[in-house]
C-alpha cells in the first residue's frame, strides 16, 4: 500500500519553486515569536505573518494569517497570537514573515497529475473564491513558451488579465508565462510532486507574484514517455486491408434478416462493394440468393484481406488464426460478450487480441458496429446508413454515434471517406485511427466521439501530430459522471477530468463541439471551405432581424464584426436604393435586382479586410415560390413564371456563395431555418447549398459557432508554424 501524500510547508514549497524559476515575495522563516520583529524590519513594513509548517495546508481557513502589520509592536502581538494557535498535529512549525504584496487581481496557478493525461499545469482566477468561481484552464506538460503565453487567453475572464483593470495595466504576459513554465519544468524534474498550489498569485501592478504556495509529495510517478508514432507509409500499409480490402470474408453469414451476418452481407451487396465477398454459413444456405461457404478453409488463399466476424465469441480465436493462414490481414469483430460483459469476457478479449497480434492481423473491435470506406463502396456495417462519398472520416467509441454522424452526412450531402466503430478497442484504439487518418490522403478532417482513454500518452502524441496537419472535431461523452481528484490543494479539487481533457484539446488544437449535430457541421465546414485568415466577419442578410442576431452571435463568439469598408459601401450604393443598411450587417432591404446578391457576395469576399462571410436568408424567394406553386391558383395568373424565377434565383445564390468563396479563398457560411421548415417542398436555396457540396446551417448562431471553430483551428495552425521546426 502506498504511503499517504505529504505536504511541504509554505516556506519549503517556495524554495523548491524558486529552483525552477518561479519568483516569490521576500520572506523569512523564524523559529520563535521574539525573532519576528527583527525579520520584519529587515524586509520592510508592512508585512504579513503566518504560522508555517508542513502539517498546515490551509492557513486562511484556520485564521493563521495576519496581513498589513505596520510596525514592530503589531508584528510582536500577532506573533504571540498565532503561536498560541499551534496544534499537536501541525508538527514542527515556525513563523513566516513576508513582504506584503497587494493587488486588485488574484490568480491561482498549480500543477496536478492526471492518471491518463499526465502532469498538467493550471491557471485561473484565485483567492478564497477559487473553487466557487471555477474559472480555470489546464495544459499538459511539457508546456511550450507559446502554450504558456496563450493559456491566460482561454479563461472566461481573460479580459481581467489582458486589458487594463481599475487603473492597473494588463498582466505582464511574459512574467506570467515564466511562472507557468517553471511549474512545467518542476513537473518533469520531480515526479514525486503530486500537486502544486500557488494561491493567491497576486498581480501587483502588472507583475504576478505567488504569496502562498503548497507542494504535495507522493510516490514518484514519472510521466509516460510519448510513443514514437509510425511513419505514414507504414500506417497506410497496416490499415490498407481494413479500409481498402481486395476481398471480405463474412463469418457468420445468416439467412435471417435480423441477424448481423445477414445485414452485413446485404449492406456490402446493396451499396456496391467492389471486391469479392466470401460469405460463410455453416449450413451452406444461400444468403440473398448467393451461395455461401461452409468453412473458412474453403476460401481461396490470397483473395480476401478482411474478415468481418459475426460469430459467437467462443469460436473467434481459431477463426482469426485460420483467416490469417488464408492471407487475411485485418479483422473487424462485431461479436459481443467480451470486456463489456465482465471478467470472463475480458479474458476472452485478451485471448482474441493475443491471437490477432501473433497472427499479424489488425483487429478492430470487438463489440463494434462496422467499418465504411466509400472509396471502395464498402459498407461492412450491421446498421444503416451508408453515406455519400466525401473527405470526412469518422471514428467513434460508440457504434450508434457512428450512425448519427453518417445520418448527418446523408442529410447535409457533405460526405464521408471512412467511418469506424472502435468497439472495445481491444487492440486498435481511437489514437491508432487518428494516426492512420493523419497519413490517409483521402481524409481532410476527422469527426470523433469518445468517452474514455486507455493510453493518455499515445492520445496526446497522436492528437498533436494529427492537428499539425488536419482539423479534429471531438464530442466527448460521460462528462456528467466525471469528478475532481482528492487532494490537499485547491488545484486538486479544481482538476476535474473534463477540465483537464478540455485543456489538452485546446492546447493541441482539437475542437470540442457541444453536440453531435454541430460536430458534423463543423467537420463539414472544414471539409468544404477555406480556412479563415482572421476574425473579421461580414454578415450579409436579406432581412434586418437576422443580421442583428448574427452580429450578436459574432460578438459572443469573440469574432470581429468588421466596420463596413468605404469601397464596399460605395459600390452597394450604386446597386440598390438608399434604404439599405449602409453598415455591417449588410441588409439590402429588398432593393436587390436579379444579379445584386451574387455581385455583392463577390464584392465582399474580394475585399482584403474581410476574412469570412455569414450569408443569411437564402431560400426566402424559393419559399414564396413553394407557397404559390402548392396553392389552387397555380400555374395561372402569371404564377408559373414567377415561381420558376424565384426557384432559379435562390439556386443561383447558393452557387454564387460557393464560387465567391473559392475564387477568393475565404469561407462563406450560409444559414437559414428553411433547411428544415420548407423541406416538404424541397426549397431550392438550402437544397442548392447542398448541391454545391456545402452545408447549409439551420441558424445564424450555428453558422457563427462553426466559423469560430474554424478560426480557432486556423490560429492554432499559425501558432504551430511559428514554433521551432514548424511544429
């Protein structure tokens, strides 16, 4: 049994921190009350006085701190009072005389070790309300200088640090970064340091200075060394049989339409898999009118690369071994009853993984839903749907969430390259799939769902390597059940699993979406739009209210609503009557003619100060056309002609948005609720956006959040490229 963690005194904690470049206020530790006045005089009045010992973790709660002592008499009286508050369990104590450090802002900084993600540095708003406020952010060790500089910007109250505050200047970013980098160096050098608490970190003018510190020691636990990731060519070769198999064996093919083995064969045939299919049914019964094989020994050698396993788990080890002898190099195991079923199932899973490892077979699953590769028209999956082809790859620790992402691919028309359900991740984890998708030339962006990690060091290494090249959008489940670490420090109690995971994602450029549907929307934007070059946005709308709400959404998202450049204003003045908004948001107020909207879209995108456009109101004309065309007066009274015109115009606007975006290399995000509300009549506006290969957002707020995700990733890539060696 490991010994209980121990704490260093405040004085010893600060001395340790000073060894790693963390500055502290001037102070002296004395052994008895009689020595305090002399120490205070040497430091200079006023001073703070504290009872100090390794057994005293939270001095404020025990009323063991006296502040602002202005002279020797005040120090002597306070020393006698504090000395009388000693407890036997405090052990050896002294009196800490410290320089008074006063400031209007108090921070907290610290260090904590996560069981999966390793040592992490924390920064937040501090003082006695640190836990009540909970405005803290984390980053994993080692911190780069850029990580340390950027970390304060991620606080919800970042403006308190980055802007002047009540007459004080912004916090010295370089000085704060030195504190954070010192904590990072300490974490690497001293694996026996379980946690560190600097609270408060008082900002004196612009200088952040720790005035209290607590270091907690425990068993030495060196952080796991980051693994050496495989090279691109090796990754492509390893995963080739899973995503590009020449032939597929379906073990456990069934004649019953409700069985996995039937559905898999059906989906492979239904969606046109290009390779050979070898269905194995122990009775030799035809499946979907096609003959089957009774045993895997009947499969011709070298004709199948992948086996899809739907058989009971008791037979799967010899099945994998036999498949390997036939030249199979990958297996997807849909069968359940493994680790998810308890201890006995875990043993069966270990045997399965060992057999696959020994045979040199890549094992996906077990207890997985399936694998899709649109380049091969391969739907080796036990459920629907099959998505249109595209550049998004999906990986999920939940099979039904794969289906959810694929449903959004079908709905939006922005397609998928590959999709995989991790199942239990017996051999191949989500991080392994990230490694492959990084090397996969058919993948531009990954959308992922995860609930937990089995190898945090591998995940961080894979994440960092992936986002250096491609965007990653994540949804994380299980957040409500996660908790904080038990620790003596405020840092420990603030370090929830989700806050630490969120910090690692932000540090390495992964984008956490609030929901499955928005995750896919963000992924679709990355797959089809250019990255923005900055935060300056123009909102172009056909109705004022939408524009106002979109402007509010931009402000809330930290995007800049660009003051309308004079050249754009002057040109629009030539195109429409004077009643238009003459500002950003641009509202033409119904003054547009046949070609105005395409021309204005191009005009906005062409301007050098514009980084992105949010286009609202597409589909209004088509909605009116649908109302006319579905009524009793159509097609008489000139309705047929005006309906055709309106439908054609909205289709043109969708095309114009895509063309202006591509011509000028800037994102143009289209949004309208008509993507849902006028679906029965097939509105040509949102339908046109889909036909142009892009996503039509159901609201301006959703479009703005997607744009903010794109901005965040673009800024992350820019920072990475500034790092030594280009990241």
